[in-house]
C-alpha cells in the first residue's frame, strides 16, 4: 500500500522538484512576500533583514563543512574503510539493507545530529557498493532516503537543542521560565517510547517502499564504484580481501629529501592527535558527555590524526573530501538570509501566536508541534527556532496551566518533522551520497506522514493526561 502511495509522489518530485539551490532561492522570495503581507515590515526593512542575515550562519557553516570534511576523511582512512566494508555487508537482502541503514542512522542521530547525517550518508554509499559487489539489487535512492529518514528523531535524543536549552541554567529559557531537566523531556518515558516507535515505524515504512519485481531498481551509479578504482582502491589480504581506498599508497617510494621525510613522518600527525585526545579527555571530565558539534569535529580529527601515517596521506585524503562541502558553502548563506527575514520582521512570532491563540490545554502541544513544523520550512535551525517559539508557547502554557515539558518536546518534534521535506539538512548527507534532493524526497514524504502520526498521537496522549 505504501509503495502505491509513494509511486505518484516519487514521479511528481522527480519531474517538478527543483534542485536544492533553486529551492532556497524560491523560498527566499516566498518568505520575503509573507513578511510584507503578514507583518508591519516594509520592502526596505525586509531587504535589510535579509542582507543582515546572510552572514548569520558563518560559524555554523564552518562547523558543517568540517563535519563533512573530517567525517568523509575518517571514513576513507584504510582501517575505518575496511570496517565500513564489513559492516555494509551485514544486510543480506535489499529490504534488510533499507531497515539497517535507517536504524543505524537513527541511533547515530540520537547521539549527535551531525554524526547522524555523516554516518547515514557514508553507510548508504558503502551498503550500495557492497550490494553491487555481491550482485544484490538495492534501490540506491531509497537507501539514501532511508539514511535521511533516520534523522527524523534527532531532536528526541542527546543533542536536542530545545531540551538542552531548557535544562541549562543561565539560558534564555531558564531565566524566564526556570530550568526543566532533561529527565522530564528527552529522557521522559513517553519521549523514549515515542522515539522507539518512530524509528521502528519509519524503518518498516522504508522496507514497505522497496521496489517490487516489476519496478525499476536504480543501483549505486557505476561512477561511484569507478571512483574507488580511480582513487586507487586496492585489496588488502590482511583485511580478508576488503577494499582499501588508496589515496594512501602502502607502497609509496622511499623519501629522497628532507622535505619528503618530513611530509612522510607519522610523528607529526601522531603528536597532534595525542594532544587532541588529551584535550577531549579533559573536556569530558569537566563538562560531562556534552557532545557539541565542535567536539564531534575534534573527535573526528583526533581519530584521523591517530590513524593516518603521514601529513602527505592526510593531505591526499582531505583533497578528495573537499568536494563534499561545495553545496553547503553556497546554499547556507541563502538560508541564513531567510532566517534573518523570518525573525527580524516578526514573521515567526506571527505564525506562532496564531497557533498558540487557538489552542486548548489538551491541544496546545499539538498546535506547538504544527507551528514548529511550518516554521521549520523557513527557519531550519533547531536552536534558532526554539528561541523564537518557546517564549510564545510557554506563555500560553502558563496561562492554560499546561506542563512545560510536553511543549518543549512539541517544538522539538515539529522542528525535526518537516526536515523530511526541507532540503537544508539533506545537503551534508547528499554531498556524501552524491545524489540530489529530488532523488529522495518522494520517499521521505512518506517518512513525514508516518512520523507525524506518531508525534501528533504522542502529544495528544500526553496532553490528555
């Protein structure tokens, strides 16, 4: 049944969905028009808000670019690549492959959203490669969609920016509404149950979307397999025949000059890697398991430095990894401008206040979820969106006598929910998987429907209790 529903959606998306850069450009004008119609802002105000906002995500862009760069580099170091090849061979059937990738990406997303995106993309391409090597026909767009679908639960996990902001003393939320510990939000029994149900249902949906006998199967593109050969992929007998990406030539010629010896010396990368490990140990000892995006990056970098055998090998790997960051660097400033317009003109507040004003004590969580899902199309930033919406809905919660925890999670659910149809977060994953947004959106729309039912149902049950 799901396959029958998804078929026309896939066709529609493939024919009419523009590329992610065009989508961002169109969304810019849509948000600008909405700001002019729904707020008191004039054309000059809107243009200024957009222009001022363009640089608003520069730090975030750097973090995301490094996540891609380090994650891709780490995945292509010989030991990690051998491990990934073995893991990718675990699924023994196409349906098992879709479920496997969804679950692993989902678990990684619960630990850290950045980790979920990069692990999902790398795992999808490695499972696709493994399937082709074994002659197993796996529909690659669905495999990548499965990886991205696992991301739909990220805000229910450890790196959820909304619950973390509410639990942090001195944050904007705590100063106005008091601290709400994560035991009442992220680690509440109802949220953990909803997390398991959502991941199970989404994985099941990906299995049901698997092509039938008469359906066309698009395997991993041949050029993605050929890229391994071009990069010098070899077979390491010690690894049981596992492929090794050899931008890392194990038979490199002996150094003949001092510069060659320095470039090929492991001591330099090893020393910096050890220094980073010491820093991470001190950090976690003092801060607890606070896995920020920066810490994810430094953990990746430390692992890379400890694994590679020389600065030369590292440089070779990084050059290849650099091609994954291009789309992020060109598109995220556009989204930063959209974010600037949405917040500076008051458009986000107008949307949130509309939903908050029509809610009852039982439905406030549901309306907060729907409002967050709508705003996420314009403000695809968990922390930024929470900062805009939380004060409005918490004010309504106090007036209606509603507990804070469900409202915090409702905004979080909405933020992660419409990521399934918002290209912003697909960019890192698709850069690794080498697909376009139109290749997966027809499937992730199904994820939107399936997860939305569970999210809405959870909030209605909690609200009624």
